[in-house]
C-alpha cells in the first residue's frame, strides 16, 4: 500500500509540473499573438492654434487654420526623434472669416483645393539652439501645390512624457509656391505670409 502511494505521488508531481509548463507556454503564445499596443499621439485642438497674416498697405489679411493632422507621428522621448514627422493642413480648413474670399483662396487660381487638398510640412532636422530654455533650430520643408521649399527657423519646444508643446513664428514667401498675394480679391498684399503657431500634442 505504501509502495502504491509513492507511485501516485510521483505521478502527481510529474503531472503537476507538466501542467505548469503547458500553462506557461500557452500564456506566452496568447500574449505574443496579440499586437503590442503602441502609444498614440493626438493634437489637442483646444490648446493649439495656427494663425496667419499677409500684410497689406491698407489693412492686413488675417486668418487661421482650423484643422491640421499628424501623419505617421513618432516620438521616442528625445528631440531628434521628431525628425521626419509630418503635419498636413487641409486647404478647406484655412479661413479668413469671409466666405467669398475663402472660396477664392481655395479656387484653382490660388491654392487649388480640388487637385491639391493638403498643404504638407515635414521636419527634416531638429537640433538645440538653447536647450536650457527649450529653444531648437528646425529645418523643415513646406509643400503647396507640388512646390516644395526648405526653411529654417527657431521654435520653443517643451517635451514631457505625455505631451509635446511647440510654439513659434515663421515667415513663408508666397513666391516660393508660385502664389501671389495680389490675386486675393485684387487687394495689394505682400508676398510674405507670417505664421504664428502653438501646437500641443498629447499622448493617448
């Protein structure tokens, strides 16, 4: 009787160990079959804005961009990982708070929304200017109607584990994109467009 009990205990231990090993492998298989969920980053529109101004002899033309989108955005906790990220601006989101003027801006004679629905911006390089004060040089290109121009500017950029804040101003030349400010309702405008922005990107 005692001999039979020993056999039973040996069998039980082997079965118990086998069940643990099988459970472990099943756990590994199940978890590896599930894709690892990567953090997503989204623009906080309540805190973000992009304003623009085209100077004029009589009265400057002012407007804003209501919507803008991140495209394949990646960030790994350091400033240089922002390289190659893109921001797309739908032409239909550009407004000067004047219906007829906005229609003219989006027409084939200006931004041509039908054939070129987005203005695209891509970061080429980012490197410190005054890292203690969170100021960085940014090399970027802007593409409007298949015309692309590279610019360099300085921006305030603040990094946190769950948020990125970019704040700055820049000037683009309409001539770089074969656009003419004078076409806008026949007013005499400058060929430069001043842009002021604050973009807040939050981790979701």
